[in-house]
C-alpha cells in the first residue's frame, strides 16, 4: 500500500533530472533521487488517511518540489554569506544554518 506507484516514480525521476542543474556542483543525482523516495515515504506516513491516488500524487509533487527549491535556496544563501565574509577580509566563518530549511540540516559547521 505504501509502495510508490510507477507514475509517481517516473515523475520523480523526471523532476530530479530536470532540476539537477541547480545543485550539480555539490549534490549527486542518486542522492536527489533517494531524497525523492524519502519525500514519498514522508507524505505516506504523515497522511495515512489519503487513499485517493491523485491526492497522494499532488502531495508528493508539492513536497518534492519544495524540497528541491529548499536545497537550492540553502546553497545560494550559503554561497552569498561566504562571499560577503571573504570580501570584507574577515577571518571568521559564517554559517548558513539560519537560512537552511529544517530538513536540509546544518550545511556548515561553525
């Protein structure tokens, strides 16, 4: 019942490959695909009352799309903070944890 159907799997692979350019310098495509499976599992666990396939698919599409955007945004914020710190010539290293989404985790150790 909680297994990903073929339509969801095909959409996830297509979305992962279509958005991989946003993180290809620091994230592996296999990791992004595995994260897609994780997103599907999370919505199935969080919404056990959702039994309608189109409803499940829309929840999954929104969850995985948001996850991809959050990954790209967290990296963009981290790059901007490092550039700002380096351009001022300061020696301390800034972290991106304030801008990182909860599920991405801490990107840089202080």
